[in-house]
C-alpha cells in the first residue's frame, strides 16, 4: 500500500531524481562516518 505522497513522488520524475540524490547523499555520508568509526575502533582496540 502506498500513501498519496509516495504516489505523487513517483509521478514526478524530477522530484524522484531529487529524492534519490538526497538518499544517496545520506547513505554515502553514513558509510563514511561508519568506516571512520570502525577504523578508529580497530586502531584503538
């Protein structure tokens, strides 16, 4: 089941691209910080 907001997002390709870029940026940043945290943990531990 999709909410009306999700359906509205799917219909607008421009908005969808913007949404994907935002998600990709968030995932990339979290990966970088996660990797840095893991490296620091290994170095200290």
